C-alpha cells in the first residue's frame, strides 16, 4: 500500500486526490478529493501567455493543497499539467511557482500521455462489467482540449485535439470581452464547425466508429449528467457510472446554449466556474455522440486524476 497525492492542473480547474493505492488488488481508497476552478487558461488561446491573475489563483489553490498533502502524509506526489501550460510562452513561471509551493516540478505532459492517464482512471473499475461492450471510447472534455482514447483492457489508439469548453467559449462566444448572453445562432454554428473539424482530426488516429461503449469524463460531462438526473445538489455517487441518453444530452445542450447567464447560474448543481462554459462543453459532448452514433454516455467521476494516482507508486 502506498499513500499518494495526485494533482491535475488543467485549463479550467485544478484538482487534488490523496489516496491509498493497493497495486496487488487494484484497489484505490480515496482519502481526499477536491477541486477549484482557477481558469489557468484564461486568454491563452489569444495571447499565448498565462495571465498573472490566473497564475496567482492557481498558486493559491496549490498552497491549500500543500496543507492537505502534509496533513494526510502522502509519501509521493505527482503533479501533472495539461493543455494551458503546454501552450503558454511563460510556462516556466508556472513551473517555478508550483515547485516552490509543493516541492515537486509539474510535469507538462503531452496529449497522448494525458489520454493514457484518462483511460486508466476511467476504465479500471469498468473492465469487470460484462454488460458493457468493448472497445471503450473514453472522451475527456477539458477546458482547452479533448482526449479521445479507444481500448479494451489497454489503450489501442489515442488523440488529443484542441477543443474544450473554455477554448470554444473564448473563441466563439465572447464579444468585446463578454460572453454573449445567450449566443447567436451563427456563433453556435461556427463553434459546431470548429468541433466537427477537430473530430475529423481525432478520427485520423482513433477508430471512433469501432467504439461500443462511450465513457465521458470531466466537469462538462458530469455537470450535464447532474442536470439530466435532476439533482438538487452535486452527488458524486449518483453521477458516477450514470448512463445519460443521447436525447437528454441533446436537450440539455440546446437549453444551455439558449439560456441566459442568470438562468444557467440558477441551476442547483451548476458550479459558478462552469456557468459561462457549460454550453460549449455540452455541445462538444453532443457532437461526439452524434459522430460515433452513441445512444448513451457512461459517466465516470474517475478520470485522469485517478490515472495519475495509479502512476505515482
């Protein structure tokens, strides 16, 4: 048994998992799991740099996480950084800040590595479920990128493409520095065309059509699931392994893209940091389901963070 801490720093959020890993049994016992929306990727698509205020929000979260890691006595810490820090010219400022606070250097991983971790985290529990057909297609819809991974017990093919809820929102739904409330039909059409082009790229490396079970990860997917389930508060246990139909995703996507900011914010399970980006995230999920012909998506609360934890011992 090894007590590990895994940190996943993405474009929109930074998350921590402290867990005991039992390699012999394949069991991961969660001790602490938490998330903060820090928007590290704020403006990166336009400027190519991490904004000072985004860095400070991220470092403040790291200081909180450092206290949790010390209190729980994690023996090993692995910090993985994804799309935003991969793209930024000033990523060394980010690396130095994390090293000073947590004592470990963030690993700015490739999209392929990101996909491997996501697949491991999402499917480790599912491989024993004989009711689910293989191969799995795992899709991790992040803030800046989306990872596509096809595999059975192990990864067979993977591709990361630059569409995510934050990147699509900033690229298509922001006018004069403000998110359109709600967006115009031509904005949504342009975003959909961008997503379809990214799916074409993903399909060059990943046999999307061979997938028999679609597994969806990350905040856009879990938020859509929570809305579909009609939850009054976020309940991880009910969301984990929920099966959400294509019709539900289509209805929620349309609703999120026609609602005002206030209407989206009033949804009980909506995290404040997702209010402006959930429309784009839901549309990415819908486009994926249509491309692969999926009648449902199996939602997993276990994702890249769990995969990072498994890689730490």
